[in-house]
C-alpha cells in the first residue's frame, strides 16, 4: 500500500516551523557578524533588514540580510536610504541618502 498523504495543515505547520528556525539562525549569524551594531549608523541594532524583499524573490539568507536600528530600518523601508551593493557579506555594501 502507498502511504497516506500528510494532511495539508500539518505540512504547512511544519514548513512554518522550519522557516522560523532558519530565520532565527540567520538573525543570530547576522547580528554576530555586525557585532550587534547597525550597519548604517553604528547604533545598537534591533532589527533585521533584507536587501531584496522576499516578495520580490529575495531569500532568508546571510547574504541578503543586515542588522540595523529601528530608525535606519524605517528609513530603508521609506526609501530615504538606498543600499549600494548586492551582497551583505561584502564590506563594500554602503548606504546613501536618496
């Protein structure tokens, strides 16, 4: 006999737990890489910003994420600041006013 397919509810819950675990690990790595400082202004970092949004095809990864303070994070989302560079692991990634 073939195995009975797993209910969709359980599969979705498992996928959500795996994504939360991956996000947590990426967050820990990025904050350690940035020494708990904002990549833009060097204040204590509180938030994780993704350079390429997941809705536009970005992934939850260390190359796509930077640590920032709340103020810089909101400025990035309002497009007051622009990231110049594509890789967060690169020291050449900079931010400039729009």
